[in-house]
C-alpha cells in the first residue's frame, strides 16, 4: 500500500528533491561569492537573514494567493520567481539587490513546501502518513547534500553555478506540472496564543528559538567560516554536506528514542553533545579537513533533531485540537530565531574572532541542555508522549493541519462570488 502511494506521488517527490538540491546549492554559493566580492561578514549575515524573513512571511501569507489562483499555477509561478531571483543575483552583484532577492527566494520556497506537503498529506492516510513524510524528508535532505557536493564542481566566481540552479528549478517543474494532483483537505483549527505555549511548554519554545538561530548561523555564515579557516571551495561544500548528512541519519533514530524515554532528557543530551562538539570544532584547524568533516557530521546529528524534539515535547502537553495552532506558533518563534542567528554570528566573527562562530553555537546549545535538565526537576514527564514517526520531520515543513490553519486565516479576507460554484483548487488551476 505504501509503495503504491509513493509511486503515485513519485513526480512530486522528484520535483521537491530537485528543489531541495537547489536550496542547498544557493545558500553556500551566495556565501562563497559574497566573500569573493569583498562583502563583509556582517553584510553576508544580513543577506542570508533575508531568506528566513521571506520564508516566515511566505509560510504564513502565501496561502491567500494559492487559494485565489490554484495550486498548480501557484507552484509554477513561485518556482519561476525563485529561478528569476537566482539569476538576478548572478547579474547584479550588489548587497541590497541580493537582500531583496533572498527575501523573494525565501517567500517562494516556503510556499512551494506548503503546496507539496499538502498534496503529500492528502495522498497519505493515518496508517502511513509518517512513513511517507519520512521518505519525503530523506529525499529533501538528500537533495540538500547533493546540492552542496555539486557546487564543488562549479566555480562560484562565474555565472555557471547560478545558471545550473535556475536550470534545475525549471526542470523540477516538468514532473509536477504534468501530473494531476489532489486538493488538500481543510479542517477547523484552534488558535493557540504564544503566551499559553510558553506557560505549558517553555522548553519547547526556547529550544525552537535557539536551535533555529544556530541553524541559520550554519547555513548563512558556515561557508564564510570554512573559507576563513583555509578550506578550498570543494572542501567547503563537503563541510556543509557533512553537517546535513549527519542530521539526516540521526533524525529518525533520535525521534524514536524520544518516543520511548523522557523526551526532555533525550533533548538535553543531544543539546549537550552539540555544545561539546561545537567547542571541539572551534579548535580544529583547517589543516585537518577530514577531522573537521567527521565532527561536523556528528554536530549535525546532535543539533538538527533538536527542533523536532522541541515540537514533539510541546505537543506532549497540549490537547489534540491545540496542536495545529501550536505548530504555527512554534514555526514563527523558530523563524524569528533564524532571522537573528546569521547576523549575530556574522557580527561576532567580524568584530570579535573567527572562533566565535562555534563559540556562539556552543553557548546556545549549552543553555538548551541546562534548561532541559532543569525542567526535568520542575515537572513530571508528560502522562502520554506523542508517539509518531512525524517526530522526525524537519522544521521547515508544514503539516496538512498547519496548512489548513493558514488557509483559514487567509480566507478571512476572501469572499466567494455569489452565484458561482467554486472549482476545486488543483483540478485545473482555477478557483
């Protein structure tokens, strides 16, 4: 049954794998090219933060446009927009232009994830939804890793890597535009105030904020750090790929482990391990690249699952009808952390020292570990932990229910013309 359903959405999975590949290439490419063009570390950090601003905005507001024009047309238009943004950055080397284009890229990519994951959730059922989304997650991570490695064969000082990214984005449209898709279903959701979440699960909210800040540091300023310690372009791509690969391998085992034991303790040990590994990386010179790559993979395995653990921990203390709104609130909190993370690390690196990149990451994850251990002493384990393979989902992804809540908010400003029967979005692209 699962194999048949995966085959049914194989075109969508192929499309999103290519999108993930392009996302992986772009952030590293821009960091490397910005360094070559003489952009300061702070400038690069600010440019990279624009992506997360756009991502946050797109994930919460794009549904209104999707509702009006239909899913297929929206997907094609957003992919084209992302492609144009990449090409403009290749043609016009200017920090302000790059900042605007990164914002547009973030908006477009987040909306593409909203559409694709809604389709996947519609095709799946409760028996295999977690397994299908896990396959999707592995393919996305695989695309991110492949994107880093492909960049190692293209000179970032030329137009070629930008053209490759734009080409792949357009190629990714072919399977999805040639496939008949299913309209995502919607359900009523219950809004959950952030203040309520902080009262119910402060550890989850704090972890989401800090971990997304650390992730933004890595994706936004990581290539700059790798370059400054003396790694070549090809080594920088391996440096980035190792982190993502480690996270891809660790997501599911750590998620399942947290389902069996107190999730807060698993979260605390992962954060503590990430802090120790970050400290080690601050002292490993670029003259030992193999050691750097190995420890980076271990760091990714310890750090990347923390967000998923934070999401699951928060849901442990909520009713089922509160989980939908809570997911949206946590994503927004994490998005704010991501917006702050890259500029903060960049400023400390430029005005302090290069090792501050990992020093900040180590400090942040150590705070998470200490706070998690503290919360264990203040509150008993949840009566029933959320047990689901969805624990392994990445923070960037939106569930069907979250999409439904976004659509509900967007539809507050949308009125259906009287006397007309609405056409299913996705059936022919017209609403």
